[in-house]
């Protein structure tokens, strides 16, 4: 081979990038390209736009960081706008490429893009796909993807007993690219988006790119020594270090799960090995599980009845959905989480479970609307993790049980002093915790005394939430 095109997708890193390594082993000169696809920011079929400002900014920062890393090694990253099939095939023809190397992923749009690129390539140009985004490689699973268990725990035990994690690949020392116009990394304005709000209540100022991702790992594991208590603190709601928060960099491919796994193993050797350190790897396994489930079931994850063909009656009530999305349900624990999501592009795992359950169990709104809303806003949006977890909560996915999250109990359990709720709902900060979570229980005298009037200063609940949870308990 003489020249290959290297199409970067959700693998915006140099460390442990099998696609990059394979391309550099095949030829002396590669043409790296990142494609800004206008289809990725269209309005989804469920209502919300597919790409919001928080995730877009993180992605653009990641592309800039990747370009800088390639440039320090003597090469360059081309940036082009358009549909991948057109951009990649035209570039391959222009440089007379022998092959195109690219990451492959299991979700339907990603698969369609892969096949469209493959079909559009000039005669004689081959396509080489590489699976790069999971802890375990599908070729190393004890059971092929098509036959894996649909329940997480048996699958996890099988993998832990009978599979091994490949060693992460080192980044290249040099990258040679031909002289081509590199193109500009677009701005948010170029994408039709406004700069997202800056809010000092955010748990972390997420910055895109492999450089920032490795810096976060260094701070969380080594500088602040937080991994030793990860399982104990992971249900937190406020602050940078109650959880690792590696997920945005994993989603964009700025960090490799295999590289993180190696860092955890080093931490266990040099600091401590306990249930907390294992639990971070456990979470990587959950992430893997949904990736392989998407490889198994594909588009079934986007259907109303999910992979288990469970038929439920969903409300298509846009006003209910709007109040949920805008954080105006009148249930403080739900509203605080939804406002954090809108302002920062991030939400704790505990918060995600509660707001999802409230939408699908208490409000009975189509779960796919909620998944699409998360797709727009989450800085760590990953197709398989997002839609797999929403299907799980809706009772139409993997490991699904007919359970729900009682957000009133959850609020008392995980926010006993109402610190989280009053952080994001400052209109309630004058209330004691029992009323900050239950403001509709204020009588007139208490309302005047605390200076908070339900229905004026803060919305009344959109449903009789206590009665609704009693119904769910008795169903």
C-alpha cells in the first residue's frame, strides 16, 4: 500500500487506537480526516434536536485536541463538512488511496454510515473496520455476540471467568500525512448553536480531548486518590469527585476503556485494591454490555416495544413532556436534576435513573422522547448506553423489571438535607429539608412564614405525586 485514508469517528485519541495503529503499520503516509456531518444535528423523529450545545462544544474541543496531537507528531488532521460517504470517497479518490481505515460501531446510524462509505469508495479502494471502543474485544468473548446472554450478571460472570482484556496500544511517535488543505474546525455558530451557559454549580468544567481526559484520570485516581472510595461515593449529586466522570471522554473516544483499565490495575498495585476499585471496572463492563447488546439487536432498541416486544400504552402528551424537560413538574428532586442537565450537559447516575423513571412510570410518557432529550443535552451521550438504559427503565430492554424509582423516597435517601435541590432550585432554599422535597405540603401559615408560595414561587405538582406512587406500589 502507498496511501490510506484514516476516518476518525468516535475514537478521537492516539493512545490505544487500533485503527490508527493498523493504518500506520500498513503504509508510511496516512490521510487522517474528521467529518462534520450535518445530519447529526437535525431534529430527531421524537422532537428534540439530536445535538445540543454542550455535547457539540465538547466534540469540537476534542477534534481540536486531536489535530494538535497529530501536528506535534509531524502530520495533520483534515476536517471536512458533509455526508461521510461523499467526503471520504472523494478524498480517497483524490489521494488515490489504497484503503480506508475506520472505527466500526454497532448502532444503526453508525452502521449505515459505514456501509454507505464502503459502497461509495472508488474501485480498488478497500475498507478496513476496527472495533475500538469497548473493554473487551468482541472476538475475545467466550460466546459470540449473537448468542450472548440478555441479562447482565450471567454475561459479566462469563466474561470475567473466560475472557481477557487486551493490552492497550501505545501512541505513535510520528504521523506522516501528505500536503493537503487541513480545513477549519467549525465553531458552535457555524453549527447553528449558541454558546452553552456557564454555571459555577456544574460538577466539572468538562473539556473535550484526550489531553483533558488523561488529566482528569490523573487527578481523580492519583492526585486526589478518590478511586479507593468510588463505590461508596458514586451515588453523590454535588461536586467533582463523587464519581469518576470519565464518561464524556469515553463517549467521544478520547479515552480508551482498556487504557483506563490499565490505570486502575496500576492503582491497585501501587495504592489499594478493594471493592471500590473493582467497581469502576464493573461500570466499564455495564458499558460493554450495552455495546454488545446493540451489536446483537440493532434497531430493535429504538422501537416502542424494545428488544423484548413489551407492549405498553404510552402517552404522547407534549405538555407533560415539556414540563418534565424544563424542570417544571413541581417535584423538586426531578426538577433540580432536569435543570442541572439543561445548564451543564451532565447528570449524576442517580439523577438519570430518577428522572427517567418519573417520565416513564409516573407520567407514562413515551420513553423514547426522554432518550432523545438526553441525546441532545448529555455531554457524555453514547448511543448504546443511553438508549439501552432508557429501554431498561421503561421495562422493554435488558434485565428489565417491573420496578420504578420513588423519587420522594430517593430524595430523602440521597439528598437528606436538600442541599442538591436548593442548589438547583434556589427559590426553595428558605425551606427546611422536609418541605424542600415536599413543598405542596406547606399550609398557608408555613408558606407565609418561609416566604415560599406553591404555585407562585415554585410550580405545584403536575400530578398527585404521592397518590401516583401509592398506585405504583400496589400495581
